[in-house]
C-alpha cells in the first residue's frame, strides 16, 4: 500500500517469503523478528493483524500487535491483509 501490489501468502509461508516469490522485495536482515528491519503495519489500524507467529518472541510488544504492526519475516497471514511497507520495491527481473 499504496502501490496496489498484490500477492498470495500460503498459510505455511512467512509473508516476507511470499512477497519475494511474487517479485516484491521487503526490507529484511535477520529473518527471525529480532532486528525489526521488516516492521510494517497492517490496515485498517486499531485491531490486531490476522497473523500468527511460530516463534515464541517475534520482537513486537503487545501494544504494537494490537495496533496492527507485524514482522513479515516471521509472520504468517491468517486472512487477507493490506500492509503499509514504504520501503517495498519490485524485484528486478
């Protein structure tokens, strides 16, 4: 958002990897939720993003989760999401 780019994120694939498979590059470094380089926000705000994490500590506070922030490197989509990732770019072909 606001690019209008769309991609499928299978339930067993982290959002970051699903975006990469669709040719969308999101910022990332550690890929385990520690560095927060990939931090982005799901919209609409004010509600937890419909995502799950398979690691015990994904690097987000309860308030950040409640406000829709997520770490796509280790987040798995549980429903359709619109994410605000200002540093996203189309991968070169």
